[in-house]
């Protein structure tokens, strides 16, 4: 089936002009395109036909109802270079099998065990902070979430190799800037992409860490009761009855390691930034934590009693969605919103665009956790989709909510951040939405904060920035 209507969209007479505009300001370009041309906009990047879909119901159509007509978009095809055939990048039967194998690691009863580790690592992290010290909040959160994912899923302590991993991660995330995504495959494969060599070196560093972890675990032979033990023991009962090769194992570990910390770290970093900018919200958060936890560390069971904490984190992921763009490639001719999508075209759905749509969120750039109060009427399903949807929905969603809320509830009891004046905080859309220059802030001990077991002063002076 092919429907001949072309959607409206930005056109340029100069070849490459649209790609240039996109490269210069990806977020601005997508937002302007959707606002100007509507819920389905068509354009080309290089020679690639693109359809930007920005209506929640149509996004649901692509991600859920017509999921079988699409494969992962180009960005993730390129990520395969690094992530191999892991859960994020594999397709079809291999993806389904791997998802079945990995899923039990994210079951509710498993999360219960992870919660205590998340809180313990957050407390250890906070214990090393000193009042008055200037930190990059983004790096702080990256280190913490990396330690959490490594400990919970792989029972591995990353503290020793953190520096090397940092550098490698920086190269890796940076090299997935949008240009590379739209270059022909052969340019990338033959290393003609300028940053290919640096990317290879970064991959080798991460490989060394991960293969080292796998080898140590195989040699030890003990069941640690974590995801790595499960993956090592897993056999494909529906298929050839064999276990995973070291390569497949490496791909899964690399995938979960990367997908499992970069996103949550950014969500938390943006949350701290917003709290620092909005002292009135910070005060309410503090009051809730104080009332419910009274200085003790939180547990997973406390989370239902912390609705405001959840509202804050939800709103932060609306304003700064860590996954800001999803791509799908049409495996066959199909149609979305009445427009024909030819086979091979790429459909883009941007959380950045939808989460800032004034039809769904009046005054969309304003930080307002009240949008998520219980009495606010429900919005359409894909008006908010930080975790994607359909069969490729984030497998770590429950993990990420637990982690985000527990880390916030643990650290915000003792600490607040005061932004360093003049430091530019600018979102940079790479694989995830990172702050381009980091978020520099002074660590401040909360007035009246107490460690577990300490008595709380009756009335507490509160300094507000
Ligand atoms: C705030 C935190 C997170 C956000 C915003 C996020 C977002 C997403 C999104 C949007 C997708 C779908 C991508 C697509 O459809 O193309 C995804 C997939 C995935 N995420 Fe997350 N994620 C987060 C945390 C995590 C965590 C903590 C883990 C693991 C520990 C994880 C593991 C994965 C994996 C393995 C996939 C691929 C699933 C599949 O294709 O079957 N994510 N994530």
C-alpha cells in the first residue's frame, strides 16, 4: 500500500541545508518543524527521507499497533557497532529471546533486593561530599548510577576503573552525534568517519572491563544471584538448547551497563538543576521527605508515601527527557496519520517535541511538578513517554523509577545544590540529553539535616538561594 500524499515540511533548494540546520540545533530544529508543519512533517536529512511524528495517538500507532512494520532507526543500527546484538540493538527473534532471558532480572521481587543497594550506594556517595565543594552534578550522578548498575546487575565494583570508563564513555556518547547517523554505512565501516579511531579505542577500554568481568565470573563459578549469573546460566530452551557465547554475553552486559546508567544519571542531574533553580519546590520536597522519613534512609516501600518526590522527578523527565528522540525505519510501505511512509523511510518521534507541546502542557517550558498532581485530568498515553513504548519499551523502567526516587530521597535529605553563577547549563542532545558543559554547583548541607539516628531540631532555619 502506498499513499501518495506528501506531508508538509521544511524544504531547501541547497542540498544538505536541512541537515546543516538539524546539526546546528537538533532540538530547536525538531521543535520548529513540528510547530510549523504539524503532527506529521516530512523532510530529508542527507538523502534519507524522514517523517517527524508528534501526535501522541500517532506515536502509539507506530510504537505499538504497527510495531511489526518498523525496525529500529538508524541511530541504533549504528550503535550496533558498539553494542553488538544486545537487547537495545537486536531485532526479531534474537531480540525476543534475549528479552525473555533478561526480563526476570527486572521482576518486582528482584527490584526489592536492588533498592537496598541503591540506597546504600547513594548514602556512601553523599558521605564523601563536603559542604562548600564545587562539583559537576552530572558527573557525580554518572558515577553513582554507574556504581548502582554495576553492583545490582553484575555484582561488580566499578570504583577502581571509573576514570578510564569515564573517558571512554565521553568519547562514545560524543561520537554518536547526529552527523554520523546519517552518513552512508561504508563511510563508517571503513573508518572514514574522523572519530572512528577514537571510538574504537573507547570500545576497547570498555570491552576490557566487561570481558574481564565475564572471565572472572566464569573462573569463579559461583552463583551471585545477579543478572550476570542468570545470563551465564541461561540456555535457549526454545532453540538450540545452548547457552550464550562470550560475545553475546558481552553485548548484553555492555548494553545494560550503558543503557542502565547514562539515562538515569541525566534524569537525576536535571532534577538537581531544577530543584536548585526552584527553591519553593525544593522546600516542599524537603518537607515531604522530612515528614515521611524523618531522617532515616528510604526503602522501596516508602515510595508510595512520597508522591511529591515522584511528581518532581516526573516533571524533570518531562522537561529534560533523557531519551529525547526515538527512531524507527519502515520495513514496508505503511501509513501514519493519513500520510504514506515508504519502505526505508525513518520515522522520528521526539520526547523533546511532545513533552514541550503547549496543547498538552500549557506554558511548556515552566517547571511545575503540580502538573502531575492526582487531580489533574489524564493526558493521552503518549503525551509523556520518557521510556518509549510497545515491544521495545525500556526494560529498565521500573528499575529507573526506583533508582531515581531512592537516590533523590536519600541525598536530598542531607544536601541541596547551589548553582555556580554564570556557568552555562545547556542541554546537548547526543544519545541522551546531557548538559553540554555539565552542571556546576556548590554542595550545601541542608539546614537541620541529620544523619540516621540523630535528633531533629524542633524548628529549623532554612536558607533559600
Ligand atoms: C531514566 C532512565 C531511563 C530512560 C529515560 C530510558 C529510556 C529508554 C527508552 C526510551 C527506550 C526505548 C528505545 C527505543 O524504543 O528505541 C529504552 C530501552 C531500553 N532501556 Fe532504558 N531508560 C532508562 C533506564 C534504563 C535502565 C536503568 C536500564 C537497565 C538497567 C535500561 C535498559 C534498557 C534496555 C535494555 C532497552 C532496550 C529494550 C528493548 O529494546 O527490548 N534503561 N530505554
